[in-house]
């Protein structure tokens, strides 16, 4: 409690003495802030990032009004650690959320607290159980935190094989999604809640609005009219795309009788198309009813694996690019912001200081850097960026996996040095060529950096456990694969 009082005083002093803060001294037109996070959205599945199928027409269109960061990584491949990093600008070891069952530390400053102190109406609408206020604590600083997850079961997917051959049609009788209790809210329901809230909001007061969509997270079950769009039965390549018998598929994803990776992938693409439509509607709704200029950020917490590294239809057990790379579209306020594509290597922890910077607020000490004002740390080859995760499967011996990323390399650190990996980073495909033996000196340097970081975490990284999660919520999370 004492630390929170000190933080409040610091923010108050910063704002009302005008130290480095031009909002009070030099009044500017009010600006609204919209933050959209799309859970489990792979960076390479957006058209504006080069995806060949028409999955994201709305976001592709929005990308023309945003700056697209082509190399953005998350801090973790789980929902809560990544979102906590986004909202604090800190690594999980600093904000304390190192799994989906940890609460944010009391002393961590959340970006919405800063906006609220600057007179903003702050609201969040979340769509997945891990981000419920009682679990993550990320509701602090929001005057309205809507985590009403009324849907206890994901809508079941109708069979996508109506136009298929007789053999495939026989299969449709077997397509049954397992019935788990899910605490979720689909994108359209979340949109309705946002729209209702916007009707109550005072136009004279700027808003900080965070909307979290959860639809691409498994189980993949897109709307009926969407889910046939991306599946081509009887593909000649199918023999190469069967799920190997030896791999584990998350129970919430497994559909009896379906072994075609293309089918799961098509359903995932359908979910992205659905959430893309919601994103476009949200943007039009907001710009249609608000009079203020808008700063907007569209990003994700993590991606999803489709077998690239023996992980199927899941995330969280590794730190490879399919799960770690995230999209980032940023529309700022001031002259330093421009549209186009940036190839700078940036991190989810950089969003906090960049948003604060474009608003003209006084920045706080954070782990990230302001990518709108490149200086030491951004735009050069010296930056070391970290991420971590905690593998779930019993056949993975390391308790935690870390990685350090530089401009050209990615080093993956495991408990056993013999399991460590080094990759040249020019694209996803290069994570299949472990060059640790041929680039020994680089590997040693990055291992040293990772080892130092690991030691730091060892004394500082565990905090904020939740001891009394409601048992029903706990079971729902477990059903969605949140076992940590
Ligand atoms: Zn997530």
C-alpha cells in the first residue's frame, strides 16, 4: 500500500508541477487512445505482413494509416506475462507476471494509471479468462474494466467439408469438438459492450480504451459463413501435412477424426478473419462517435505454432518465431510519427514508452525504449532483447526457456547447455538451422548475456502468486491449456 501511495505521489508531482509534461503547461487538443490486442495472432498471418490469403482486409487497410513494425517480439508466449509487459513496459521478471497464474506486482506502474492521472476516462474490455481482474490484477487504473465472460462454451464449428468428396463427407459425422467449460467472449459480444460504454462517455474527456479480442485462441471454431473459406479438402499435399502420431495436441484443440493440419490451419485463419472484421468495425465505431484525434496501437500478445517446431496448434512451450513474433501497427500523434514500414527490431516493452512519448507525457523508467525517438538502444546493433516461457510438456526438461535476440541472431538458453540453440535471424525458416557450433564466439557472448539475465531473475523473478483462484476459473483455464 505504501509503495502505491509513493507511485501516486510521483505521478501527481510529475503532472501538476509540469516537470517534463507539456499537457498541463501547454494545453493541446485532447487525443483519444485505442489499444487493440488480438490474442494468439501470428505476425505472418496478416496480409500487410505478406500473408497470401485474404484473411485480414480490415487490418491491411488500417495499416496504411499506421506505421508497421516488421520485426516486433513479445516478452513471453503466454497471455498474461505478455500483456503485463505491454501495459508496464517491463520484462516479466520486473512486473512479476511470469505465468498466467501470477498477479502484477503492486509497485509496477501501469500505463492506464498514467493516462488516468492525466484526466483520461480509462476502460478495458477483455475477452479471455486469463485477463480477468481477479487473476491478473491488470484492472488497476481502469475506471471501467469489463471482464464479463458470459459464454461458457465456444460456439461449435459446423463441419467444413460439405463440398468434399464422399470419403470426406463420411468424416463429417466424426467432427466433434470436446465440450469444455470455457470462459470467453467472442469479438462481436465484446464490441457490443464497447459500443454501449461509448454511449455513456463524456465527449469532453479523452479516453484510454483497451480492447482485447480472444477469437484466434483455440479451440478454432469460426463463424459458419467464414470457416469454409480457407480449407481445400483433398489437397495433393495432404500426405505431407498429417499430424504425426507422436505429437501432443492440446486437448481443447483436438477434433476427433481430423489429422489434416490444413483443416486446423483453415479454422485458425477463419478466426483471424472474424476478428479482423471486428477490428474494422471497432475502428469505424470509435471514429464515428468521437470528436478527438486518435492514437492507436494494434498488436498481439503472442502467436501460435503450427508444427514448425513440433508444437501443434498451441503456444507457450517455446520461444520460436511463430509464437514469439507479433504484429505491431502504431499510429502516433506528433510529427515524429510517420506511416510506412519500419524494420527496426522492437519489443512489446517498447510500446509503453512510445505511447507515453507521443502523448507528450513524462516517461517513467521502464525496460523498453521509445521507438519514436531512436537513440542508444534502438536502431543500432547493440540491443539485446529477451523473452521467456515455461514449457508445459513433461518431455521438455528445462523448467524455463529464455532467449536473447540481437539484430542478426537469436540464442535460446535452456537449463542444459547442450540443448541451447543459435540462429541467424532473416526469417522463420532459419530457426531450423542451429549454427551454434559454427558461430561459437557469438553463441558464448549471447549465452553470457542470457546467463546474466537469468541470474538476475533468480533473485528477483518470482512474485505475486495467486493463492486463491476460484476453482471453476482454474478448471476453465486448465481446459484452455493454462497449466502453469
Ligand atoms: Zn494469449
